[in-house]
């Protein structure tokens, strides 16, 4: 495995945040994971995204949530046709 990947548990321990929070960010496609041997890894280059959130800079996250919500509404609307 590439050395740039960090175990998600290690990241959570370092930043003193819950794994559930990081998993939710992953569910919104804000942070990408790599799975190996049933363990989740995050590319070290994505740490800046996580640090933005922890520092209160939520603009990029809010934009991602709005985009996801819009896509979901459009999909639901297309299914109704």
C-alpha cells in the first residue's frame, strides 16, 4: 500500500474526533477512503479537508452537501416521471 494512506482510527485518535464523524464525511463524498483488510484508510493529502472542518471553515462541506441534496432531489423527481 502507498505510504500516503493513514489508518482512519489513527487520524481520529490524533485529532480527538469520533470515527463516526469521519465516516459521515465519507458518506457525503467529502473524504475518500481506501479499504484494506477490513480497515479504512484515508489519503494523507485529504487531511487538509478534515482540518478545514475542524477549524470551522465549512464552506466546502456545505457546498458538497447542497450538491448532494440537489442531486438526490433531481433523482427523485426523475423517478416520478
